[in-house]
C-alpha cells in the first residue's frame, strides 16, 4: 500500500497540454510554453504536476499513464470529492465556468492555481457544513490508499480519526440512503382535452420575457393538443405526426400542452426520445417550466432501463470483496470511495448519462464501474436487502406520481411489450401511461426493430444459463435462480421439484468456456462433469458457424459477417433437433414453476405477507420476461429451421450473424437472429391498447420538404412525402389515420448557411481525406464537427491530424478515441471555443450545440444505408416498385439530420461540406429550400469558409453569465 503523500499541490508544477504544446508553471513561478516533446522531457525532472484530467493530459504528451495510484494532483478528483454531482466539463475552461470564474480565451498553466484556490475555499466552507461527515469518514481510507489529495483535504477539514467500528463503514453508503415507502395506487387519469389557447398560454409563461421569437412554436403547441384529445374507442388512439423544422422550438412546444394535460387530468405524459444524451437535453429544458428544484423533482422523473443504475447489492459485494483482502488494491479503494461519495449525493443513481461524470471511469479506472449495474437481468428484487433503498425502485415509484416522465424509446416499447404479454393475474409493476410523446420520432422504426427482434446466440444462451445457475464456481457475483427462490422454497416445498428440473435442463445451454471452444482455442477450458455429454447448444452454434462459412459473401460492399438462414443445410437441421428438445425440456418446468408461484398468490390474503406477495409477483414477471418468453421465441425460431418450407416473404427475416465480443480480442459470437420485416407492426400492436394519444415528432419525419412554387407546394408531392413517412412510421397499422402538422424552420438558410460538395478529394485515400479535414477545420478556426460513416476512417483521420490542429490551437476530440461518453464530448465541444469533434451517427442526430460553437459540419462520405440482409429485405417490402427510392429516402433523412446540426439560433452562421464527389444530385433536395449546393474544389471550399464565417467566432460565443 502506498504511503500517503505529504506534498502540497501549491508546490507542484502546473500543467496544461495539447498534443502539440504544453504550458507549464514551474515550482519557482516561471511560465513555460514548450513543444510536447520538450514538455515531456522536462516533466521527468519535476515533481508530480497539478493538472486537469490526468490520463488525457499525459496521453497528449505521448507518455504512458502510470498505473494507479497516480502521483499527480488532478483537480477533477478534488472537484468530484467536493461536488460529487455537479456537472463540470473536464477542461480548464470548463472547470472555471463550473466554479463561477470567467476563463481567459487561452488558459495558461497559472489558471490552475486560481481553480485550486476556489476549491480550497469550498473546502474551508465545508468545515461548518452538515455535509462534512461523509468526506471526513472517507479520508482515512483515501489516505491509506495514497490518494494525492488526502493530506491537503485532511488539513482543510481538520479531519479526526474515524469513529466507525470498521474502517470500511464509510463505503457502506446503502445504510445511509433514504428508503422509499409504498403509496396508494394512483387513480386512472382523466380525459379532459387541452384547448389550443391553453397550450399557447402555457408556452408564453414558460418562455418568459425576452425570449427569442419563434413564429411556428405556438402553432406547433396548438397542433400537439390533438394527441391529448379523448380517444374515440378502445384501441383507437389519437395520433399526431408533427414535423417541426430545426429552430421551431419543439421541445417546449410539446412540453407546454403536455404539462397542462398532466395537471388537469392528474396523470403522466411520457416523453420518449432515442438516446440518453437526448433525455438529458429534454430534462434540462424542463428547468424553464419548473425552476424550483424541489417542485421539478416532484413533477419530472427521468426513467431508464435497470442497466443504467447503480446496483447497491453489487456495490456491497465489491466493498466486502475489497475489505476481505489483506492488501486491497489502492486504485479500487480510491475509486469505490469516490463512488460512495457520489452515491450518497446523487438524485437518481444513474451511472450512464446521469449526474455521475462521463470521465469518472477514465480517472478512477473502468473496472470500478464494471459490474456495478444490473446488466444481466440478475436483480433479485424483493429478496435484496437493499430493495427499499434501490435507486431503480425509487425511480419507478416517483414516476407513478410524476406529471412528466422522460424515457427512451427502448424502455417505452419494452414496457408496452411486457404489458401486452402479462396476464391479469400478475399485472405489470407499472401502471401504463395513456399519453406518449415520441421525440426524434424518425428513430422509432430502429427502436422497434431492436425491441422486438430476437437472438439465439451463444452469448444470449450463456447469459440465460448464468441467470438460472449462477456463477458456477467463478469469481462472478452472479446469483442463480436457487438463490432468488431459496426462502420461498423453504416455506413452499412444492416449488422444489420444478426448480430442480430447471437447473438440470439449464446444463444444455452453453457451459463456461463456450466462447473459447466456439472459436477453436486450443487452451479453451473443458466442460465440467454435468456438461460432459455433448452440449446441444454448443453443437448448434458450431453448425451455424459452418453454414455461415459456407455461404459467406466477401465481395466489396457486402457484409461477410452474415448470411440468410434459408434454406437450412442438412448439418444445421441435424444439430437443431437436440437443441429444440432440450429447450422444450427447459420450458416445461419453467411454466410449471410459474403456475405454482401463481397458486401461492391465490391463497387467502393473510397467508402471505405483503412484501412476500410482492416478491412472488416480481419473480413471476422475471421468469416470464427473462426466461419463458425468450425460450418460447427460440423454439419458434428452431421450428423454422426444422420446417422444410422456405418462406422468405413471411413476417420475419431470419439470418445467421457473427459479432465481436466486447473485451475478447478477435473472438466472435454466432447467432440465429430474427427481425420483423416491418418492425412497426409489433409497435402498433403493443401501443394501440394502452395509448389514448401519441405524438410522433421530429425535424425529419419526411425525407424532404416539398418545394414551394408560385402557388405553394405541389399537393401531390406533399401527399407523397407524407405517405412515405406514414409507411415508414407504421401509422397505417392503426385504425384512425394520424393528424398531420408541418412547421417550417424559422431560419433563413439561404443567408445563414452554405452547402459545398468538394470534388477533388480522392476516394479511399486516407491521407487525402485527412488533409481535407485539416484544411477545412483550420479555415473555420475550429467549431467544426466531422462526421464519418465508418469508425476505422474516423480513427485514421484523427491519428493523422490531431497534432497539427492542436499546434494551431484547435483541440481535437473524437468519439471512439477519447475515453469519455458522448455527452461529455459534446459538453467539451460546446465549451471549448475553438475545438473540433469527430463522430459517427450518434453525433449526427439530435446533438444541440447552439451559437458559433458549431459553425462547420464536414461529412466524409454519402451516408448510404448499410447494404446488409435486413436492408435488402425491407426495401423490397417497403418499396417494391422502386428499391433505389427507399435507399434515397433514408440517405436524404440522414443528410437532413446532419445539416440540422448547423443552425440552432437566429443569428447562427454555418457551412456544410460533403467530401464525396460521387454524391448524386437527386439527394440535394435533402437540404432546406433556398440553399444552393455548389460543387467546388477543396481550395475553393477553404476560401468560401474563411470568407463566410465570422472572423472572430469567440466574440459571438456565450460566456458564463449568458
């Protein structure tokens, strides 16, 4: 164990670095500006520095970060210790803004001393705070682990020796968290409609005085009220398709009528979007409706899947494991201490995109977070000792009384699907809402495809075995079915026989070490005694791989990692029969166990305690969702393999696919995958029951806006564009046709934007591509977003241009390169005045960077749909007469999304550049009316960017007080 350092951060050299240069404040007070290589050499002769985001800073200098515990004084570590849930962008400017300072345009190393002084002042004020107990109690552990800041914090807090009986008591945060209490069930909401005038009045109140005028916003709010009207009959929801051009202000436009309806009818409106980052953006907008923190927490709840939240039982296991070791790893001790500090302060326990910083894993080690959430469906619900302090259960119960619930498409569709499968005897744990607003609605088909697809893969089957049998002797914290049921079996022996049958049948699923055996590793572990007989699932996956190898297509433009299932080969059919039999042998006792659990619920009300009854209901739901539904689906897929009929034009697309396994270099999983040919069919099926009203909205519901002529848009073109949108979104599967609304963007794109296609960048020449990005980013002086259709090209370009851009004072960040989540990267991009960002489709859709922080978008290649089997079959189904038109529609929508990143405010200016000279002219209708797209040379593009964009972009950027 390292000894605590008594070095003072005031005596340490301060360091700010890029890949090109570094600013160093030496211990004797001299500020040096050095090239990266010189700075690296100098640092070797100096004490450990004071810096921000140590791993990233050290990597920029070409050095290898040392193993934990790190020797440097990272201001981010001190910041999170003091303010565990306060957002901070991990840069000097970002921390300055978070601490209320006005950073200089170019931060030198001496600025870090100002930040340190502000943090020291916060430490001093904490001494008299009621919140000082936990930091003080954590200090002995942090000091023992050699945390660089330990003595600095001890001196400031006048820390005394811990009074806890056990030194690890400070980490056991679950003992100090508030407990939720059951409330009476909320009555069903009313059906009072919202008048357009009410929606407009609420919108005016939210916007307040001095807000930017957006002419279409009030009209949009009025149109949304149609989705809040009473439905005409069971299974006939009111549906509104509302396309709101960029800048309309659609978020507050639909929040206004939604909040009125929720208050008048005492029921929630669920607002669903596509990604965690977009959930966060909507939540931030709601601060304008509910400026008071307490009222907002009562009225607004953000809901995500269980895999996003800290599992307190997993944390307890991690703490107990650490405490049982004679010499616990110092890095793990520091990381768990910081996690405990955050867990006691967090509002909702959200690890992914919540108030835990996205840079946490990079600073304290990703292993600290790995396994802290329930990512394998292993939650034991009421059997968990932390059930009443569980963050997930807290959010579920808060959502029951909320007015607005901010969810994502995946959760909403999963909940609706589970409810449609649930029986009346064991209802779903949530009362389903009746009003749904789907923001970023153009992603609904993708979300539905993901929610309603099914995979029989080695990983999925092995995870089911793990869920049933537990860890099977490994060091994993997995808890099997026996552990979940042990107290119920003790009081109800009738459950024992089906439980034993399930555990025996589960050995037909892939045994530990299956991945190595599937990939032909010589040293792969062999099955244990219960699995010595040939494993039917592993034989099936070997047969799948053999068929894929035989039918693999390796021509350019084709995906060689997949092939169609039909017609199934004889060897695959032979391997399918034993697995089909084994799965049926597993399904029968699973169903029996559920029936016997249900019989416990049918006993007199006083036979089971309320908590035990809730546990039984939760177990029934878990068995149905996690095991029975999955096994039933797998059996249906295997029936297709065994059937001699080839039905390629049916409702489903069955294919064989390999996928790389995360964390296992070069190893691939294999699986049989089933997708709906039209995923909006199950979407309509599960939504038409609970939904009384639905809004589906986006800036790009249609692939192009009909062009206006002398007499307005051509009605035939308008109808065709809406018809194509409705077919893609699945509204024809509902009984009542949707109400349509279209609000044009208020921006003057002809004057605020330029669109250029560069014609002289050679295809497939990475050096030329990287050179083009460098020149364009330099021309815009940063504020540039580079979009890619392939991660490999993104990484290659980043490697070639990062140093030269940073030499010019333009920091370059990149998705899939920097070890931070997308939300943190966007926050940095928004904060750093001259930075550049590279990303893929996650950065293309829905990222909101207002002002001149984003003034250039460069797309490396036309974003054609991926030419895989799913796309081939769907374009035949959805556009049988003209498949190319289907490709064009999807591509135009992606171009519209990318172009939409540019202009977010009325005074923005921006340039869109496409580096693919082969982009056909028929796609140019993706751009707003009035935008003239020019085909130019790279040199001319550089000239136009320099002439069109502001000479001093920083002058137009918001400061900390705006």
